[in-house]
């Protein structure tokens, strides 16, 4: 069965009657539009996440925003861990 929806969108799984009621051509067009609009941002965020993970793997620690320091002073175990 050919997949419904916008150009370039392909439903890989079986499109049962139940799925067809959710994955309408309009719904697929909406999701495709979101994906196309935000693809660059998603790739940038994934690259940043990979770099942060590499820093953690090398023994680095998370950095907190200075404007949230008051929250950590109440809820963090050691408020002296703040990195400026």
C-alpha cells in the first residue's frame, strides 16, 4: 500500500485501519513540516549533546546557570560545586 501524505514522507510499517485514522495525510504533512523546519536545530542540539557527553566521559561535571544558584543552594548537596 503506498504511504499517504506529503512528498518525501514514507510510512515504513503496515498502515492498518487503526493507524490510518491517526496518520492522516494532514497529520503526516504537519509532522513533516515540523521536521523540515527544525532539522538544522535538531542536528545542532544533537552535536552539542555529543560534545557535552564527551566532556562528562572525560570526568567533567555539569555547569549550572548562575541565575539558578539560589535554587542549588537550597536543593544541591554541595553548593560549593558551582562553576563560574
